[in-house]
């Protein structure tokens, strides 16, 4: 498994999200590159990406719960 591909997808997704948050839209070329990169991931890389996403979501929920307390 190439962990670098997973890291690159995460970085690109964060950049797309940032562009959407700040400009209201993402650069079409960047969005297309992200889509192509996601399409090229192996099943093992996809599993790792999902594992990281779920871990980040759990951490975010715990952090939000602390602020609600």
C-alpha cells in the first residue's frame, strides 16, 4: 500500500474544502485532480482513507462534546 497516495488525497481534499470555504468554489483543475487521484486508489488505500476519516470524525465529535459541556 502506498500511504503517500492516501496522504495526498487528504491534503487535496483539505485544499478543496478551504477553497470552497473562502471563495465559494474550488478550482476545477484541483477538483478534477482530486477525483482522478481518488479513482486511482487501491482497495487497501481506500480502507486506510476511510479508517483515517472515521478516526478524525470521532476526534472531532469528542472535541465538540467538550465545548457543549
